[in-house]
C-alpha cells in the first residue's frame, strides 16, 4: 500500500494477486490508527511513498512483518496457531456463521475461485440442521 492508498472512508481498494482490484471494509478504529501512524511517522508521505515503512523509511518486507507478528503473539501469550492466515480464516468463518453468503466472502477475500473460498469455511452442523428444519417442507420441526 502507498500513502495515497490509505483509507479515507470505510473502504479500501486493494490490488491483489494477478493485479485484481477489490474493495475491502475498514473499521473506523483501523482508519484512526493509520491516521495516527501517519502523523507520527518521520518519513515522507507523498502519495506514491510506501504507507508502512521500516527504520530506514523503506517499505516493510514480509519477513519483518512476520517477525513482528511472532513477537507480539509471544508477548500476548497467544498460541503459535494465531497467525495472519488464521485471522483471515476466522474472518471468513465468522461472516459465514452470521449469514454471509459464499459469493460475498469470495469477493472480500479476493479469491478467483469459489472453491478456494469453500476451504475457509467449516461446516457448522448445528447451523445446517437449523436451516434445514426452518426451510425444508418435510422437515420434522415444521
């Protein structure tokens, strides 16, 4: 992301794999944290400059971010399974559990294939039974 990409509203345009653009929601607390970070960051903030930079003002590389996540995870006493990928998986699972449809979740995650999105979803048998009972004309509870 560049400084010009920084969220100014409740959404953010992200360029993903294959240069595919998607719109993702941004929580107000995240937007406020980015605004605060930009105010405190001592490096240039032209629109084409990297938004997140390291000690020397260069764009953060994935290795630095991964090390910081591991450090924070240890500080917070979280299990090793608490990873950015696990957060992404939880995001998809929670959306589905609250009634989000797979097609919308596919768009939010930036998946080209619905099959990829389906891997993120865990079948909730209680939810399936409830939907079945509520919608099938010959279900026991109708």
